[in-house]
C-alpha cells in the first residue's frame, strides 16, 4: 500500500495540482496534512484526505481523520492541536488510543519520519515554506510504502525528484 502525504502549501495550489496529477494513479491514497489555505469544495481535493490547519480559517475541514487504508489505520491531523512543535507525546497518546499504525501530521514545516512502538510517524515537511535542516531543498512531500514486513518513507522535492539520502526503511 502506498500513501502520499503533503502539507503546508499555504495557498500554492499549482504545486498540489502538479503532485496530484503525477502520483494520483501511483498511490492508494493522498493525504493533505493541513494549511492548504484552500476551500473545501476545491475540485483538486476530490478523493484526497484533507484536515484543517491553523491557517485554514473559515473552512470546514475536519481537525483529524482516521481512515483505514487496506488493513492499516491512519491518523492524520495538522499537529497544532497536539503541540507537535514541543513533542509528539500528545499525538502518540491519541494514536495509541485509536490504534493507528501510521500517523501523519504537518505544522512544523520540518520533514521527519520515525517508527516508535510499531507506529510510523511522518511529517512530510512543508511543500512551499520549509524550515529546519532540510529547508534548502525548497519544499518536500512524502510517499510511504507499507508492506507486510517493512515500511519505507521517501521524500520528494517540488520538481518531483526523490531525495535518495532521505530514504528510510523500518521493520514492521
């Protein structure tokens, strides 16, 4: 099962259109982790899981979603309501509570992937306003491949190039 996660485009609709057109047929689900600054009824979000970020004023996107894709429960939220800028503790407690195995979030604008106690946590970074150690890449999104024995996370730049040095593989 392949999942695409993107976050924090902050009104840059064109980059989402580029990514979605390129990968829609190559992944099982697309997730937007918030701060799109776009409307709920935008046709670009057809068949895309989207949550509300702290800059999505006046929208009716949900604060979190919990879909099951294949046999894997996913928790997605923007992250600001769980204080992810401070730690992942509150988000981890929520993931445990609902039995999520993949947790997607944004908000910090910093890409990250980590496996903890059988749960994968991924922040795809900001596609438009990156921060932190990898900000020079100019924006990132992630593709997560969930297999029976392992999970891989690959990050891509705005030109849709895979960033090989950021490839991560985890045992399930």
